[in-house]
C-alpha cells in the first residue's frame, strides 16, 4: 500500500473523475495531469475564459469527455454527473477574479455560491460519487491584516464580492456536509474544501494576473505596470495545490474520516512575497531590459497582506510545498519563453508535470 503521506500516482489509473471548470487555467493543468496518470476524465464548463487559453493550446480536451455547461444550470449539471457516474468530483468552476466581481457581483455570487449548491445537490443524488472536493480560495477568510497565516478554523468573510462569495461557498459546503453526508447509514460521499494561494504557471492569460501581465509587457519590450507592489501574497506554482487536491480526493475516496473539512495549500512563510519581489524575480529570469513601474491610477480595494497557515496539510495530510517561490517564477517564465520560441504548449506542460513528479521523490520524503 502506498505511503499515506505521499501522492499515490497509481491510484488514478482508470479512476473516473468529473471536473467542473476544466477549461480554466487550473482546470486545464488538472486535466493534463490526470490524463497523464491514466484517469478517465469528464469535464463540465463554459468555453475557455480567455483567448488564447491553455485548454485549447495544450489540447487538454483530448482523450476525455469535454462537456459545455454552466454550474448555475442545476438540471444540466446533475444530468451530466449522472451520465458520467464518476467516483470523484473536483469542483473548480468559479468566477475567479476579484476586480471582475466588482463589475459583475450578481454573476459572481450566482456562480460561486449557487453553483456550489447545485454541485452538492447533484452529489447527494449520485450514488457513484465517493469523494467531492470544492475548491474555494485563500480569500475566503475574513481578512484582518494579520501577520500570521490564516488557519482553517478562522472566520469566513470577505470585503469584495469575490472574497465574500468564496467564504459563502465554504459555509454552504460545511452545512451540506454536516446535514447530508456525515453519520449516514452506508457509505456517503466524503466532502472537503481546499483553499489555495495565488497560483502561477504557464498558460494563464486571465485579466489582471500579475505574471501574465508582467511577461506580456516584457515580451513587448515595455515596462510592466504594477497596481500594488507592496501587497504580499502566498505565491505557488499551480501544480502545488493541484497535488493537494488529488491527495485529499484519494483519502476521501478511501473513506478516511479525518479528511472532510477545510484545507489550506500555500507556500512556507518565507516564500510569502510582495508583488514587487515577484516582479523583480520575473524580470531577472526574463532578462534583457525587462522592467516594471508602479501604476498611479486608483483601483478597487484589494487586501494588502494575505497568507495561509499550512500546518494542518503538512501534519495530517503529509503535503508539503516542493518548489520554492523563486523556482515557481523561473518555471513560469521558462514556460512562456518556450511558447514564444515555438514549442508546444502541451509538451511544455507535460514537461513541467514530469519534472515536478521527479522532484516529489527527492524533496517530499
């Protein structure tokens, strides 16, 4: 039997997995990784949210069932889950941008809250499902500007519509878990939530993302413009939280009753860096005349500081960060450089997945 503190790669071979939001940045990476591990994947999402998109460029929809649908459509979502009969559901679908939530608060609340309600209702009526993971955000916590990292038991909250919607999604999931999935006769699905930090990596073209904006400016030979250079965030490569999601899902599937609940995935405290540090590191790895300058315009409120306490994931799940923030930035720059040089987006992503897997054996023992 595989060590419970390690990611069991063989577990996923032939496993039936249903992913919502699979056309997004994290969703596309997750599809590529699961297909690489031999899982049978069904995705349910709207069209890719950006053009270009990693999902399209890396042909992430190949060799999987690629469905188009909205999580706000409860009937279509439930029908798709019933037809796929998955063992595991990974719920990533969301309106995921803070600034867009100011422009479209109703859409943000409807997608992030009612979309989660619809998903959990569908799970209640899907006997095949043994594990369901709802992915929220590090911004789900009521932000007090604390120097310490937020812990899983801290209060949910949120200043802006996006952060508030993610806090609500956490509360909704907890209520469903306690009301409908715990202490039931027979084997009910295990339900957990995952809260990740600011993810970076190749293939992200979403609006108002730091690394994509930086690298686009560098490629065009102009200084990047940064809104909040002193704001600190828990930066991590996208494969880090995805590994945490997969480890949680496996333990839920195995019926481990210590796993249901909320989990943080982020970097160690020494890798929580200000925006200016990330910008400087990206410029260094890009080379040439890459530079940035501060944006003097007024912008909507965003939290100044944010970090996650990952002690629970480290001690109870055996999950640890593998890449330093310096390496995460270097890998991200390398990916975009490779794409500009004409390399395949799919090959670049699979290279990172394989290299990350190799590092697991040497760094996460």
